[in-house]
């Protein structure tokens, strides 16, 4: 699930963070998921913070990643930082 949205000037997207069953993703898991997403886009990603909440620079925009969902089926909500 890699969808990019833009609403009223705010960019955001959702990523699925796959971990082992019943394990909450760590900040490292989140960074790895974002890195794989950026590689798939052919973009470079620069992490501004590798601790929760993870902040990163992608395609000229600074994003904040927040986790949601359930353990083992977590989603990342990545939204533009204001």
C-alpha cells in the first residue's frame, strides 16, 4: 500500500510496515520500510530523526511517520511536516 495523496497543500501517504506476528515495529523497522519505499520510487531519503517519531526528507519535502494499526499489521502514516 504505497499511495501518495495531496489535500489542501499537505502531502501524505500510507505504508505497510511488515514485522513478525504480534511484534510492534521499532523505529529501525519504520526506517527500513521508508528506505524500501524510497528505493522503489528511485528517490533518495535522508533521515532527520531515527527515533519515534521518525522524521525524513524525501523528494524536497520533510515528512513525519506515525505508526498505527495492530502489531504484526502496522501501517505508517507519513505526512508533511508543517
